[in-house]
C-alpha cells in the first residue's frame, strides 16, 4: 500500500505466508492424530509420555530461534542493516516463548517420571539460565535510547548468550545426568537409542510441524515490526510537513 503524497511504502504480507499458515493447520491436525492415536503408549509412564513429543519439539525450536538470533546479530554488526536486528528481536521473543513451554512441559512429564516437579538437574538448570539470558536480551532491546545503540548492545549480548545453547544440549552428556534421557543415541558411542520406530516418526513429524510454526510466527512478527516502522516514518513525515507549514 502506498501514499501518493508522502511516498511511503507499507509492507505486504507475502502470499507464501498464507500457504504456510494453511499447511501448518493441516499438518497440526495430522500431528495430533499421530501423537494421541497412532503412536503407541509407553509401557512404563503411560499416556503422560506423549507430552514428550511437544517437549522435544519446542526445545528444538527454542534452540533454532536462538541460533537465528546469533546469526542475525553477527550479520547486523557486519552489515548494519536494520532487517537483521528486526529478525533477531522477533526470533528472540519466539525463542523465549518456546523455552517457557519447555520449562512447563518438562516438569509435567518429570512429575510422572521422577516423582518431583523440579530438580536441579544439569539440563533443567542450564535451560532455566538460557531463559533468563534471553529475557535480559529482550529487556535490553526495550531500553530507552537510539535504536542503533540498543541494536549493537543487544547483538553483542545475543552472540554471547548463544554460548549457553550447546551447553544445554550437551549438559546430560558432560555431567552424566541419569535423569534426562538421550533421545538420539545412547551411551558413549551415541548410537542406537531407545525409541520405537513409530514414536521416532511421530517425534520427527512433530519437530517439523513446530518448526513450521516458528517460521509462520517469525514471518508475522517481521511483517508487524516493518509495518510499525512504516507507520512511525509516516507520522514523522506528517509532523515535518506540519512544522514546515507553520513556519
């Protein structure tokens, strides 16, 4: 959409986004069928084990989101283009939401498996630290001041904060945690694993669906942020015209 007088271009949501949305809805329905009907019930924990699919899927997307923050933060410091700062900020917000889901689904599952809602186990502890790191990142982005200064500071913080992501992933291997299972691979060789083929297929499908959800949310978030910037520029342009007329 374009204002002929002020010559301001407002962003448009891509047609591909709508395709992703409808695809996501269809795949979510299939995924729910796979999780609750098609995949077998785990013998020891029973039906509560099915939260495992959401737990692992949201954990993967949280890592992916913070990985995008890491890459876009580096690109912003190199290129100084605002789009990288926008994508990093939106991805961090999505990552925080998904990390909160991990920290919520984990204790629900753990209550059945460990008979406790929370334990200071290595992966739980490092995940909680990761959550607070990116909460701090978002706070930095919303401080007062010029956006360039905030973007540079947030980029540096986003790069440093990403160090905790591989620590979270490797925590149960480095500290030999007996509570958290190793999903893909078991033992020092990391080969094998204890998940049945139907469960593995459902897990991979769920990870794919939640990844698509992340892409849709990122697209929508970037579109909204671009629209906000366009409106702000429009307001500034109008104010400048009024000031020129008054003077």
